[in-house]
């Protein structure tokens, strides 16, 4: 189950809890552009009913929670918070985990230093991060830390002024040009919405969890990371699929980026076990030299890269495997 962390101020945290609502802010003045807009939608489009939500309160450097998503995310411009407009929204409800004491950032950093938490990302290469997601395994680690400092209780909190229901409209607000996704962020939003629904099982198999915008120490983020749990040992991830997305042509630079992610992941996350890592490219088309390299690599090194070609039809991305 996906787990999402929203960064908020102390004042906005109180409003979030009171109304049962979390959100992402609109782009800052000078950064407002359709591309940035779709980027924010792509962050939220993968959120689904009953996903877990935690809130990181900036001033006190503390993590608080735990809530669950109620319904699906939506875009709406009604003013709720005083400091600025937060139009990218989803409703939340209290989960069965109701903790009084917050988890300190110092404790979370200790978990990062020991490798127990590795997708925590308060900062991105482009600046502060208003929302990010962590894996289910990392969530269980944080849950254990919460339980250490809190008497365990299953008593749910109360949302005092529940925000009214809104229909899922994220896809309706994306940008298209000539009936095609306009930006790479548009593709990311469409794919994220499909992964949240558990789509593409015929292509990727039974993935148990997925993350988007996964931080690396290469200064860039993996577009998508699919995780596959063991069918006989619940919660144990046995393999991963690293996905790189391009709106148009997947060229040599994109291929080099994907391979660098693969190398980093092998070294840092799976102790060099190449059987645990697969790589996939998604694009509108592929440069001939990319197709040639992938074919040779599969034949000579027995290290295939799945090449998927997308097409947009009736609000959905269809994927076709064109791997040689």
C-alpha cells in the first residue's frame, strides 16, 4: 500500500487535521506554467483510497500521523489555507494508528544513516519537496518507531469539520496538444494514475507497490520504481523494475540515464544481485541506436531492457512491448 508524506507548516497542519484535507500548493509566481502544473498533478495522481498519509511539520521538524486517504485526489481553487492557494487536494480520515507523540527528524535521519529509510526526500534537486512517497517497508519501519514512543491505541481521532466530497478530476485538468499528452509530466501523471489502479499487469506482472520520483545520490530521480513482494514471505521485496519515461524519442542520453540508475541501484540497494533488478523504458518512439544496443545487450550480456511504446487513447495510456 502506498504511503504519502506531505510537508506543512504548523498553522496549516491544524487546518489539515480539522478539515481532513491535505494538499499541494500552486506554483510560485514566475514558475507558473502548464508544464509545472502537470508536474504537480503527476505527484498527486497516484494517490488512491486508503493509502496512508503522514504529515511532516516543518518548524518543529517532526513527523505526525497516521491518516488514510478518503476518496481520490482532485483539483479545486476554493481558498482553505490562509497563506496561499493549495488547489491539488485529497481528503483524509484517521487510521487505526493514532499517535499522540510525533517522530523527530533526528530519529528519521538515524534510520536513513543505517539504510532502513532511503526514499525520504524533504529536498529535491529543484528545491523543497511538498509531497513525496515512501515504500511500504519504510512505512512499517516508521510505524515501529512511532510505537516505541507512544502507548499503542486503535482509537481513531475525529475530523471536526470534514471537507466535502469531490470527484476525481486530476486527468481532466492535464494538458494535451492535438489529442496527445503535451508534456513528460503529463505522461507521468497518466502512468501514475494507472499504476495506482493496478493496471498493466499483463506487461509488468503482479507488482505489489510502486513509487514515482525516487531520489538517488546521482542528483536525479528515478521516474518509477515497481516493487515485487515474495508470495511466500509477506513484506519481503524480491525484485524491482526501474522505469525511465520520455514523452517523445528515447535516445542515447535517456538510455545512459536508465543504465546509470540500474548501476546505482545494484550497488546501493541490492548488493549487486542483478537478478533483483529489471529495467524498462517508456516512450513514444525509440532511436535506432537505442534499439540496436538493447538487442545486443540482451543477446551478449543476457541483460534485457524492456522497450514499451505508448499511445494515448480515450483518456488512457496503452503500452505495447516492442523489445527485440
